[in-house]
């Protein structure tokens, strides 16, 4: 819950920085009698409702506006001077204005994706929640999607008749033991969350972009347009962290457009995309890189670490991935305008010893040695360099070698995307479970979800400031920063606990 006498001023400041209410107001039809409720006041009421941890109901929006102090009601138009005296805003007027806004922002022929004007309004609302001191702190984002269940009951089997025709069936992670996935009826909610740079300071984990689509559309493809619009708004892209659900998509729908926009992908590869997948000029294509034809198969088939590994297993895995990197063809040029670059043999780069490169045999014995080179050397062994087109590993290429220690440390930042949805599904605040909103359709659900992420960002900023203030006080007193308590108690500790 956001509390304090300045909450109204904070929310009004966000709306003024976003500059979206005037654009929406210009889209609404002009009637014979002017509307008492303006778009700015309506969205402000939606924000106040969610800031008070209320469900996203229009009746709650009306209650939040009519509960404001008299001076603020008069300033915002909640009370207006009519010919018979002051008139207090009615629920019917709230519903009327909201319906006009939805009509202006929705598509004439709905297809499951938001209209461009609605998508840009959501972009501007979320960007307005980023304080100036944090706008340029990081370019890294972690993306993920979750379920947004509709209040409508799904249509009977074999029909499409229901209260929310834009919603559809989708899969979400199962909640029961051994339950891999679960069906739900509604929408997919995508969010891109700010994370710290690999060697940068801590930043508040704010949701910077979002996308709500019907479940019959690809959720990974839905978040690409909001990310592509960021460079046009002078917000350059950096690291984009995603799980295998995004990485397994067709390259033209996910990886290629993001790289073209300037992003560097750090993602977990799908099991079907790991390991060797063909060759290019004799070099083995594996995990988004090119490797020497003599690379041991055990190194090429290395997978990511399991969750319950021991420190000894981690050290052994890191040693193997470091050994694999010695067989990798080294990149010697950056990508040109068409995405082409050149690489050279690892022996020519001095990373291993190979008889086909006599100069490499003078290297020390600590480097790996190719004992059985190919009898007919391919182009990667006979030429000084080879050209690599973007189509060779357009789907799997990323910033760090997979699954190296550098990749693991960088990819661990993606947990901030999980925390974004855990805060939006917290029963103590605004739980977006079924019944959170009873409005039907993509546009009203998108509007309320954008407002929810605005409020969620304010809570994160407050917690971030409080934590840094506490660390500063402890540092002034000569104390170390306060660490979080481990809440999980493993089963082994319970089994060994004294009776």
C-alpha cells in the first residue's frame, strides 16, 4: 500500500510526465454537454484505487475519487458547479467516460493484440515512473510472461460464445506437485524489468515495458515491438535476459529483430537447441558459436548446472567450459551492416596446439593439443579466416559462451523478472488473480494492468530508497550492510534437528 499525504501529488506528477491524458482526451468524441469527468481524473482515480490495494473495479475508482478532500475534488472536477449547485461525480459518469476511453483505444477489428495508440500510452506511463537518476543507470532488461486470467467463464466446448470473446486458452506453470503446466482462460502479460549491469551498481527493479495479448498469439513475439520502440525514444538497448521459452522461438520473431535494435541476448537455450547442430566450412555449430572440428564431443554436449549441485561440481563444470572455450573459433571483426563477421582457427589464435598450424606447436604444453587432425582439412583449418553469415547461429548466438561461468553469473540476474510477477500477484497488495478486475476485453485489462505496474514501481522505489538509507546509516555506524534472512529451511536440517 502506498501511503502518505504526497501520494496524490506523486501520481499527478507521473501523469504529467507521461503526457498521455491529453492525447487520449483528443481521441474522445465531443458531445453536446461537456463531460464532468476528464481522462486525467479517471486515470488518476484508477491509480489511487490500486495504490490503496483495492481491486480494479470501476465502483472502487468512483469511491477513490469521491473520498478526496473537497479542494482536490473541486480542482480535479469530481465536484462541478451546475445550475442547481455543486454536483458530485456519479458512478454512471465514471462508467461512461471509461467506456469512451476504451472505445477510442481499441481496434475496430480486434485480433488479440493491442492497438498502437494503446501500446504507446502504456510505454509512456511506465517510462514516466523511472526517476531521472535511474534512467541511464542501466540498459539491461529481464523479460518474462505470466498469466492474466479473465473474469469471464470460458465458452462451452465447440463454441466461442462467452462474455470475453478476446480472451483465449493459454498455458501457465502448474501449481500442484508434479504439475508441469495448467490451462487458464485469459491473456498473456509480458513485462521487461530493469536490472543492474554486470559490473554496475544496484538499481530498482522497475517494470519499464509491458504487453498484454490474447493467448492465441505468441507471447515472446508480443514484447518485441515495445522493446524496438525504445531506441526510437532515445533509450538504447543493452543486455536482454530471457529464458528458453523466448530463445526457442523462430529467430526472425525474437533474436534477429532485437539484435538489429542493438540488444545483446543472454538467454537459456532450449534442450533442443543445445549441443552440436551442423557445421559451417568444417567448423562445428554448437551453442551459438563455432568450434574446431577436433573438439571433444563431451565438451560440446555440456549442459547448464542443476540447482542442487555441490561447490565441487560447480568448479569442475567451470573448468570444462573454460576448456571448451579454447576450441572456439575467435571472432576478429565486429558485425557489419548485414550481420556478417569473420573468425579464425583457435590454433592460429594461440589457444591450442595443432599440427596443421606449425607455429602453434611452439606453444607451451598447458594448452590442449589436437592429436588427430582431419586428413582433408576443411576451410576453417586451411584458411586464415572464414566469413560467418548471420543465419549460421541467428537463433542461439548470445553475449557469453553457453553454458560458461560468465553466462551463469550474468543470467542469474533474470530472477528480477520473476519478482516482478510475484509482486503483482501478492495477495497482500494487488493480486491479479481471477476477479481482480471484472472488465471484459483486451483494452480495459491492459489499461488497468499498466496502472498496476505504475503503482508497483512506486512501491519498489520506496523499498529501494529505504534499503539504501538503512545501509547508509549502518555504514556510518561502522556496521556491514544488512543481509536478508534465509527463509527456506531444507529438509536435511529438519532431519538432523534434535527432538
